[in-house]
C-alpha cells in the first residue's frame, strides 16, 4: 500500500461570516500541509456555519470567485480540501448542502448532500452525491451528515470501491453516542477507514460535540479530538499500518 495521510479539520465557524471562515480554513490548510496531509475534510457547511435560514442568501455556484483563495492555496500546497458551503448548481435552482472538493490540481468537484434531516427541506433541496475521490490506490467516498444515517449510503460507497468513507457532519452532544456508533459499525462492516469531521463549537443553535474521529477498517477507534475547539485529527498510513495524531490549533 502507498503512504496516505488524511485529516478531519475540526473548526469553529462564525455564523454567516464567509470571509472570516475562509481565513480560518486557510490557516488549517497550512497547518495540515505542515503535517503532510493530502486530503483535508471540513465539517458540514463549514464556510457559513450551519445556518439554514441564511443559506439562500449565502449560496454560491461551485466556481464562485469567493473560493479563489482556498483553491489557490490547495494548488500551492498540493492538498485536496473538502469544504462545506450552500450551493446552487444553476441560477434559479434550489439550494443544496455542498461539500466542495478543492483539488490539489486546481480543480473544483462537487458533492451534494443526498439525505436531509427533518426540517432541512424548508431551506434545502436534496442533492445527488458525487464522485469517489482517487488517491493512488485509495478511493475516498464523501458523505454529509444525514447521508450516513442511511445504511445504504456507506454500502454503496463500498460497492463503488471506496477504501475510505469521509463524513462532514454537525453532531450535537446529545447525538454523538449514537452517531459515532453508526460510523464505527460501518468501518467494521464494510472494511473502510471512516473519518468524521465535526464542528468544534456551537452552530445553528446546536451545541456541537467536537470529538472529530477516525476509525480503522476493523472498527477500532484510531484517533479522536478530546473535545471542542479547532483541531486537526490526522490518520497516517505508512507500510500498511495506520497511526493517529491530534494537533490542537
């Protein structure tokens, strides 16, 4: 197996302040590059915070110039960053919960959340998912929060050849035990490395749990942030063995 370094970027988003959140994302990208990270995954709607009723005003097209600083840094650092943003795929289309894949080659890919939580349909339309990401021999399948509540979602990822299942989420303290148990179970059931990037502070009225985590393909917890706040939760594979590290920021 080739070497691979992945990380969950646990960050505290400022509600609706895209410019400030971009600056924080840039800082986490620099910190990740210093750790040799090749793919960095941010939480659900990380660039706006989880603010459904601001989403229509904040939604962008995937190629919007507001993302230029992030795209340029991803290319400069040779780092793929998956960032959360409300998106419209056409001017009059509905707002989707997007995970934008800012490639190390300067490209922009789009994953859109397929399964909505109850109530999210008031602000968002259901999306269509997206392509599996290729990193050497590895394939990374993306998920956004409620996507993983459907057992068919990780099952389809595994059937598509994924070796990693990377979920951008908002998980509250109240929901953490059940949701982390689901992700742990998927790791063991499908033989996937499972990465979960959670918000590190309050968002959208939710007391987010932080504790972003990564599970190995046997279902064992490799590494997790100890609580809330900004952090990188890193998994490194070298010589076929995974090791974990948390870098607090």
